C-alpha cells in the first residue's frame, strides 16, 4: 500500500483546514502529499463560437491563475514546513477527478473540507464532500 | 413603499399609452416603409439571384443544384462512402473515448459539434422545409434526405481542411475557413489563383452572412411573431432584434448568447420530440405519408416540374439547411484544438445527418401527415395555386410548419414561436462570426474593421425583417450558394490532401498507434 494522501483544495477556509489536517497526518510519517486543485469543467457544456475560439487562450489564463493564486502559496507553506508536496491542477468534474487521481496515485486516503463553495447550489445538488463520501475508492476524511 | 408602487404603476400606464398612440399612428407610414425597403431590395439584388439560379441551357434545371449534387457525389465516391464507414468512430470521438485527459479544459469534440449545430439548426429546418414541400411536394423530402446523406462527405472534407490550414495568432486565437485553406492549400499544391478564389469566397461569405445568416432569419422570426400576436410592421421586429444582436456582438453582452446557446439544444430536442409524438398520434398514416414521399420523389404527384421540381426543391433546401459544401462549418470548426485535423472532419459529418436526415425529415413528416397540403379528392393529385401546393389556411414558410404542429397540438405554435426566435437568434450570432471572419480576411484584423462589419450586420437585421419573404429568400439562397460555388472548387483541388490525412489516420488507428483513453 502506497503512503500517498490526497488533499483537495479549492481556496476556501474549509479547504485550508483540510490541508492543515492532511499536513499533520503526513508530518513525521513516511508519507507523500498530493495537493489537488480541480477546475470544474464539462466537455458536454455548450459554448458560443466566440467562446470556442477563445477557449485555448482562456484555459492558459485559468491554469496560471489557479497556480499563482491558489496552489503556489499553499505549496510554499507546506514545503516551508518540510513536507514533500506533489501539486496538481486538473480540469473536470470535481468529484470524479479526485477519485481518478486517487486511483492513479494509489492514494491511501483522501482529505477534503466539508464546505467548499457552499450555497444554494450545493444544497440542491449535493456537495463534493457528500458525493465523495459515497463514491470515493479509498477512505475519505471530511474535515469540518 | 406605497408611493413607490403607485408611481411605478402610473409610469407603466404612461408608457402603455405612449406605445398605443405610437402604434396606432404607425401602420400607414410603416407599411409604406416596408414596401419601399422591399422594392429597393428586390431591384438591387435581382441580377445576382438570376445569375445564381440560371437554368441549364434548354432545361428548367438550375445549374447550381447540379453543381452541389455533383460535388457531394464526387466526394462521397472519392472517399469511398466515408459517411457510412466512419460513423461509429465519429460517435466514439464525440463521446470523448479518444480524448486525452491531459487536454481537459480545451474545447471537446462534443462542444465543437454542438456549437456548429446551433449555427446550422435554425429556420432552414422549420421554414425551409415547409417551402420545399409546399413547392416541390412531399417528394422533396426524399431528395432532401439523399442530399443530407451525400452532404456528409462534403462537410467532412471542408472541416478537415478548415482545421488543417487555419491561422493561429500569438494570443492563442485562431482564424480559419475556406479563405485560409484555399490560399494555403493551393500554394502547397502549386495551383495558381488561390488568393483570388479566397477573396471571392470571402465576399460571398459576407453576403451569405447578411442574407441567409441574417435577413432570412429576421424575416421568418417576424412572420412567426406576427402570426401569433397579430400583424404589425416588420421593421419593429427588426429594430428589436438588431438591438439585441448589437448588445451581443458589439456590446460584448455574451450572457445573452450564452443563455440562448444553452436553450437552443433543448428546443431542438423538444421540437423533435413533439414532431415524433405527432407522427405517432397519426400512426395509421405513417405508411401513407412515406408512400407520398416516395411516390412524389419520382412522379411529383402533379407538382409543377414533376420529379425534377421535387428534386430541385429538396436539394436546395437541404443545402440551405445543413450548409454542407458551403464552407461555413469549416469556419466554425477551425477554432477547435486537435492534434488530428481529420478528427474534426469525422465529427462534423454528423451535422448534416442530425440537421437534415433527422430534424428536416421530422418537419416534413409532420406537414405531410397532418394533411396541410390540399389534395384534389377527384384525381388524388395536389391542388396547385400560384406555382405551389395550396395549403389549409393558405399558410407558407414557417406559418405552414406552425399550422401543421398546431393542428395536432393546439398550444405548440407558441412554443414554436419561442423556438423560432431562439433558433433565428443563435443562427444570426453564428453567422455574424462567419461573416466577421470573412470580413477581417478581406480588410485585415483590427477593432475598426470588426466594428464596421458588426454595425452593417445589425442594419441588415432591420432590412431583413421589413422585406417580403420572396426577395429575401431568393437573395439568401443566392448568396449562400455562391459560397458553395467557390468552396467546392477549392475542395476539388485539395481532395488529395484530405485523402492523405485520412489514410494516415486510419492506418494509425488500425495499428493501435491512436488509442482509446477509456
């Protein structure tokens, strides 16, 4: 069994608590940490001709922004604390992508914050944490 | 709170009163304005229309229809019935089976197809088909389906070339389409005249975007609105549409386009679903309807021009609806990122199938099966009035489709009115993009050039809504078919390039070098 732990981070306060929790798990143990940020994306949504044309350029901007504003600062914090961090940014359905990465890396555990971008939508359609609790291929810790 | 409510109520009353006076004063002047626009329009575009639809010497067969049929047949044969050989692979591509997960976040094959479809599925499917069956009889449907199946090969060819020869700019944006593949492809093969042909295409594309992609849409949207809410001058609809189009293409109010683009696919499904329900409600007449379609295809059932008349109408309307061979789809597809240009061709060949073989056939079936076309009980032939089949209630164009749906589902004309407006709008937005690409090819990329085209486009919305159906439909057809003339010449010259791409891809697919990701 590999000693990888995945923490999904979306930039929210709950996400930050999840990162801290995962860091505490990894600290001192022979574990590696995957810091995963997923950009919500469906290949089946509908785009206008302009959006199709701009998509490639916009994707670059989105990735750069996710890297600089969300992933890099946390990665720097964790590395400062002496942890080895494998940071990944992916596009896709958030829940599915977290599960995919868990399988690819052979992760032992997934850690995620309970309330990501909470609101009416997640109340109606369920949250990522709720979905993961049901479909995660490995044990999943939901940090309040 | 109280005063606020009463104030807004009085404002509403005032506005209503003002609108009432405005409208009551308008009709006399307005119809005069409509007539003036109409007369000027018909007289200035007549020569162009006459040239494009000139019959072959000694016959009544327009040379342009033959041109389209021959083009589609040649491409179908040259690629060995490509439309039937690769359709399974096309579906796998759309489903994303061959998409590299690393490319997630780029435009998917599904999105490219959906975007291109929302540009082609439009009034051609609703109004155009009604025109075809009312002039050419039910038999036109048979030729329309055949044209749709053949057109899949033309679409495959042009979309492959569109991606292969697009221009990519440092900021990540792309410009592609026939004007680019004609220029670059001809140069690559050492064929002279590419530049001149590309310029000619771009000119026709600008005209086509103002005609079929704009005026025809505005015109039919107005007819439908007037049919539901009572008659009023066309230029009023025109101005309202023009303002909304202006807000989207000039004002950058993308949210409107995004909303309609999201509703349009559902409207398409709702339209087909309702059509299917109506056909099933009349299940006892399905056999008869297909009998009419087949018999009409070869005899014409008394329609003016007989079999040839049905064939001409079927092929014309199919080309106008699915735009195969016209070159517009090549512009839409060229913006998609893919390592293999040919995959875009595989995906695009589904468009004529969905657009013509499925949706157009549905419209035609509903019109035939609800017996909107009047038959003389004595002879069993259609009653002809003014060169077209007499309809129950004397409707034509989108009105005929609306009446056909309304005869089975009483409230559907209202849904159809909304669908027509949305289809018209999304087609206009797509064609404003195609026209713009042709315009910037002619006059160079730049903000000033873009703005001038967009303003011109908005002006033509008003003209289109105000003019009569006859001159508008003639000019729209002529401009779109003129694009096909140039584009198909280009396609003939570049066929070997597509063949090389096709063979290379298929052999790598067979050898397993190109593999599924899931």
